[in-house]
C-alpha cells in the first residue's frame, strides 16, 4: 500500500502508456500503465491501480490503496489482435468470415472491392435475393451480410463445375479445407478467374463455428501465363502456330483419324518458298518480313473450315510452312495444294500489306521478325538464285515448292509423316521447283521389303542356311566330266530349297552382294580342295555379279583368298561374268579382268548373246570361254533363227580362240545338234541336275568315261 505521495519503486516515465487512464474523481480511482525493468534486463508492462481510501475535510487524499499487476500477456494479446486486424484490413487478398453454412459474417476491404467490381452489370455474380445492384459500398455490405458469401452459394459453385456436397464433405473435418477455381464474367464482360480457399477456424473447445474464405483474382496471372505459352507455341512474325504446335495438332488429328476410321484422310504438306533468300537480299529484311506476313495471311484465308474440323497452317521456321488438310482422296489433296500454290504465286504489294486478318499477327508496325533470309532453301540452291521477279506496278512475285504425303496410306506417326513430306519436297526442289509432289508410299514399301529380304538373306548366311550345289559340265562327245558350275541354294526352314532367282535379285541391289559373292568364292575353293583330296580334279566355275565385280577391293580380296587355298591351282577356277557387267564400263572391266588373269584365273562370259556385246568389245576383254545362253539352246530345235544364232556364236568363239560351253542341254537331241554345229561342251538338266557336293562326288565315281568317238545315247543321259 502506498501512503500519500509514496511511489511503488523506481518508475520508467519514458515508458508510460499514452493511453493510461486519467483520474476518476467520481470514484477516487486511478489506472496507469507503465513498463518496469525485470530481472533479465528487459521491460515488462504493468498496470498501477490507485484508489483513495480516506480524504481530509478539505477533500485531499490522506490514504491511498495501490496495487501493481503484470499485464504483459494482455498487452501481447492486444498487439497481436491489432496486427491481425491490420492484416485483415489491408491484405490485398479478399478474406471473409462465414458460419458453417457459408453465410457472410464479416469481410475485409479487398473482399468488398472485388465484390463491387464483380456485381456491376453485366456481372457473372448476382445477389441471392433480387439480383439488384447496390448503389453504395455500405449498401453492398448490408445486402450481403447474412447471405451466402459469394461465390460460395450453391448456384455459383455448380456453374463453375464444383459439387457442393463434395465441398461439404471436405470441410467436415475440423482441420479440413477446400480450394478450387471459379470463372466469372466481370463488369464489361471480361472473364475473371477466382481462386477460392475455405478453411475452418479451430475452437479451443468443441467443434468449429466459423470458416474463413480467401478469395484471389488470378486473371492477370493466368493471362501472363497464357501469353508466355503463346510465345512458345506461335510464330512472332506471322502469328501462325510454330513447328512444335503444328506437331501437337498433327498428333491430335491422327488420333481423331484413327477413331473415325475409313474416309478420314489427312494430307500433311511442307511448303517452301522458292528463292526467298535471294528475295531477302534483294529487297531487304523489312519487305521480306512484310511479304512473309502477307503469304501467311493468304494461306490462312485460303484454308477450308467446317463445323467438325478445319485445315491447319503453321510456320515451321525460315521460309517454310506446314499444312494439314482433311481430304477424301489423293485427287482432292492434289487440287487443294495446286490451289494454294496459285494463291502464293499472286503478286505481293508490300506497301499495302498490313498483316491484318491473322490472329496474333505481329502486324506491320511490329519489330521485324525472324525471316528466312539467311536460311536458304531445302536443297541449298538459293544461295545464288534470283528466282523472284517484279510484277507490274512494283509488286513482287514468288513461287513455292510443296512436298506432301497422305495418311493412312502412309501409315507413319507424326514425325514420320513430316519426314516423308520433306523427302517429297526435296524431290520437287531437285526437279526444278515450283510444283507439288507426293511421297511415293509404294516405292518406300518396296525399298523396305527389299531391305527386309536382304536382312533375311544375311541372317540365313550367318545361320548356315546357304549352301552350294554343283552342275557338271560334260564333253558332249565322250561324256567325260570336265568341270562343274557352283550354284547358290538356300535351305529355307519354311519354304524348302530355294533357287537363286528367289532371293538373289534382292541381294544384288543391296550392299550385301559383294559379301555374298566373296563367300561363294571361298566355299567353292574349299570344296575344290576337298574334291582334289578325294581324287576328283575339276574345273570349277563361279558366277560373279556386277556389283561384286565393281567392289573396290575385289582383286585384292580375291588374291588373298587364293593365297589361303594354295592346294587349288588358280587355273582350275573360272570366273563367269554377265555380258552386261563388261558393257557398263569396258575399260574398267578390261583392267579388272587383266588383273584376274595375272592371278592365273580363267574367265568366261556367261549368258552370251542376250546383251549387245560387239566384236570390238570382245577383242578388248581377255576371255577364255563363251557360254551360250540357255534360252537359245532350248529353242534351237524348233526355231531356225535361234539355231542360226547358236551357229553364229560358235563361229565367233572359234574366231576369238575361246572355248565354248552350251547351257540348257535338256535332251540327247540338243546334244546331237550342238555337236553337229561344232560345240562339244555342255551342261543342263538333260545331262545332270545340280547336285550337293557329296552327291556329285558319288555321281562322278560311278561314271565310266567312253572313248572319244560317235557319242551313244547313254553318254548324254
């Protein structure tokens, strides 16, 4: 207790509360807040209470009751309340306090400002009662308090695609919360996107009684995001979709085409402006950009549109556009592309071009965009080309090359279709430009089939499925076995034994021809070595394909192969070449054959008579044998012209000092006729079918050569 003027210890008058209570003369009391030092050197708020207990007759206080109370906890709570109130009032995010039925109890100024903007006509939000627009902010407050806090009323939520029952279930938990987006249309008809977050306010005891609604306007943020996305999807100069966006739309169209099924065809095309690099150099980047915008506008306006779909155009980069057309046939696609090429050919007047009509176009007043002035065309031929020309009146004229492909005839994915369209465009450029070509799907399938067939032969070679059969060459007069021709066979696991005609044509047009030909040579030499070890010494003939003969390392590899088989005399190996092989390049063939002769090999021209070899060609080649083609031998008994041709080949062989072998000897009559004409060596099914190595050895061991006199019938059977 303080008496009279006594004080309660040292007092910090600098830390008095400016809101301290003044003396209450009516009740003789005084409340005063002050801060006093604590034991830790800090300051703690206290409340000093003074009450006059006794006064003298003149009314002066003679006895005072004093009390001092620690009120730090209360001051801390008051400060936090003031901070929360300030935050609630000044936060830019709209906050509203509601009951459990979402009825509005209180809200901060940001919430009322947003509601005022959204409730002006024509607004996307309406008041629940009569829908009339309040005249003032205070009127708005009075009208909305006690009603469902917008936009949490059931009708607004359902229009936004939200289920009120699902929201109630999410908020049923005391710690539950819910958030979602609501799209509304604000004053002036501009759409806005609002983000809502609803959370329960926990109570110290018992279930929650209130909820807080946080409301944010995401419109500008989403617009910025959309602008950034658009920059990544559209071309700045023309406003057209870029290559990545075109790929996405093409993939979507492919999915639709697969769902719709037959009758929904897609034409994927690449359009390249001819000579645009030269155009850029000649007229400058500004006019080139104007021309690019004008051409993009023309393509956009020329495309067809329907309720279910519309054609697409994109700028793929540089001076190249992409087109995606829906068509019913190849003819319709051709007509559509021809029409678009004509549209691009029309003269351009950049002075009157504005770029209008393109969504998102940069416009004539924008900064110049990236044109293709330095990119050149697809084949690089524009570096020095001046394909552009001036039309009458100062207008400019360009042409375009178009490569296209059709889906589902061309059944590739989006990237494959674009690549095939580029292949077709390349062919247009190489063939003179300013035209339209479609990718040849059948040719591609044929190439793929050939590649698959060649791969299967490669696999057969590695699996040991390929082998050699040998057809004997006989002396038609004595019946003696003179040699054999190595013939390739394929022991196919499913199709049985296949002759060369079933698979060699495919291999001949692949890079495998030289590998397979070298394998045949090696197998023949090894078989010759084995036969010689068994006492069978034969001249062995091997066919050399044109591609094998043209291989760069043909002679060195052949020389190395002979070196690995020293037991086989080189002159016992005969290389048989097609007549066409020598005619392609006579000088080159002569050099190759001369090198082969240097190695000791003998040379024969196979199927002689089917080509166009002249006497001068035969004189230049170091040949040892001529083989009469089987087609002439087989018909010589019934066709006088073929008989005369055989007779001429026999005479020609004698003139050049070449041995003569007749193929296709199918009967004793053929053998007798050949002997009569002067040909004494032959091979064919009438003499012996091609045999495996061991079968040929057994067949040779069973035969007994007859003396060289008039041939009996059994000698050639």
